[in-house]
C-alpha cells in the first residue's frame, strides 16, 4: 500500500519527500476537506518533488457545476498534478456525479488520473453529497481512474467512525473489480493505517497523522511519516 501525505506548500513537500512518501498531495485545508491550492503552489511543489514521484492535487469540495470542475482540473493537470481529486460535495445523485466526473476527464484529456472523492460522513453534510457507497459506480460509469473516501467535517472523527472495516473492504473490492485505484483517508490516526492496509486499499491518505502532535495544523513530522510508511509496507 502506498502512502499519500497532504502538504500545503513546497517546504512541506520537501519534508515529505525526504521521509519517503509515495505520493505528495497538494491541498488547501483552509478551503475544506479537499480544498484547492492555487496553480502556483502546485507548480512549486512539482518543482521540488523528484520527477518519478507523483504529485496529486485536490480541486475542491465542488458544487454541481461540471464546467467549473473541468476548468479547475485542467489547471491542476497543467500545473503538474498526476492525480486530480474531485470532491463530490454538490452532487447528490450518481447521475450528477457521473456528469461532473466526465467533464473533468474530458478536460484533462489524459494529462492526469481523475479520482472521484466521496465523503464517509456525507449524511451529516447539508445538501447531501453523494453517498459513499455510490462512489465506485459513479467512477466506473465516468471511466475515470480511481476513487477516494475521505471525511467532510474535520472534527477529529475519522473514517472508521463512519464506515466499518467490512464495508470498506467490500468497497475496495468493488473498486478493484472495476479496474479502479482506491484510496482511503479521513482523519486517519497512526494506529488506523494498519486497518486501512487490511482493507486492500491501494493508497492510505493522511495529513494529521503525519503532523507534529497529530494535529493537521501543525508542521509535518518526518519521523511520524517514516513510521507510517513502514506500516504501509508490512
């Protein structure tokens, strides 16, 4: 299982690279769970990350506006992102999600792998984002590369408080059967990473677990990242 660590700038990206992360993820936590960074931040991160190491970028907790999503995705891909994570915040049905994801896929036109991002705690979000159990079907119909489960509200309640290990294992298997990469994230603690690996997920995504004192607003901690990576590789 690969380890993805979210960074906010090039300085944090350097720490992540030195600690051996597999995927350097760029996002702006101030704008939400999958908050979008500016193109310049993505470009600067790409410059400091070795060319063989993929960079991913979130493009926002998006409204149901396929054109807006397509423009954001193209900007991220042209700035150097190999993975573009699309937060399905404003799409409450599978049909809506598919339409938005297809617009993104067509916009990036092979420049990046499109990842559909759903929220394990969608039920507590006003407006009702796509149910987490529907994300694999939406990703398959849109013919994109993968899907991600995260949490929408960052209040310390993590992925496993919303979905049981058996349900996550089944979702990962469904994704793999459809040829998708599957990433799991959402306020994961260091002790959760082994459970994520047990689901068969391809990627474990973290921010807080990689930061000093386990707090997502603190600086990245290289020793924490190294320990997380060791768990991923067991």
